[in-house]
């Protein structure tokens, strides 16, 4: 997972994107937080689509030139691999480490 995609998830969990751990004791709460955010983003999918469109169609100067291809990967899709790892860590009683 690229750092920029992991950042949103790890920010929700209060974790550093460069290096950290979700302990086995934290895993259940981490899963619940991410599942709640996924449910919330599904309720407001249109809002996320608009934000992606804005970012895709405005360059650093804020004008409407130099269009980029719009990214259509949802938060739920991005979060799924990490969510599955957190579920496995929770179920197996393991810590989840990154950046070490």
C-alpha cells in the first residue's frame, strides 16, 4: 500500500504512517474504526467522488487546465487489504508492524 493511501487509514487510528504497530490488544478497536469509516464513506460516496474530481481537474495553481485522469478507487477498496490484515491479527492475537 502506498504511503499516501495508508495515511488516511492510519490517521484514523492515530498511527504514524512511516513506522508503527497495531498491537493484538488494539486490533479489535482498529477494525471497528476502519469498518465504521467504510460504512460512513459508502453513505456519502457522492461527496468523495466530487472531491476526487476536483483534485483531478485542478492543478497546483487552482486553474482548470492540465486535466488528470480521475481516480475512481473507493476508500473501502483501498482499506480492504489492511482491514483484512487487522482482522487476521485480531483473530490470531498477533501484532501488525510496518516500517521496521
